[in-house]
């Protein structure tokens, strides 16, 4: 459930990969270039990524291509050891505390750079 320990930003996979599926290394590199190094979940069946962010940081989000999920939403969170498909898994390592959540400003710059 979002809103207590974290909120989430739902990012369409195609925003990062384009119309063709990019390999995982290329997608991870896009995040790392933006200095986002943990707390990103992949949902391959629905073709979304979920970046976990500090609760209440939604007022800092302003991209129509991505949805901000606060307390009224829930997402599937994989077990910490699920780092590979099939199913929902950690694209980037799970957070080990509040300091390891994604930075909204960095995510915003990434989304703006890739066209969202």
C-alpha cells in the first residue's frame, strides 16, 4: 500500500524503451544516468515501472505521461529477493530505508529527457 512508507510514480515502460523492447541493462542505465539507483519495481505484464518515492511528494510531480500514486492506491511489491522475471520484480534493488527511495526531482528530469 502506498502512502505510509512510500508513494509511487507509475512510469510506462515504453517511455524508457521506445516502441521496441530495450534490454534490461539499457533500461537500468537510463535510471542510473539520472542517479536513480534503487527502489524501482518492474511489472512486465502491464508494462509499467513503479518508482518508490517519499510519501507526500506528489506536489512535486508534473508529468502527464506518468501517474502519481499516493495513499488511495496500492501496488504489487515483490519480495526483496525477486530481482528477475517472470512477474513483478525489482528492476533496481529494493530500498533498505527511507533514504534509498527515488528522488522525485531526478525522476522528473529523467521523464522530461525521454519525452514524458
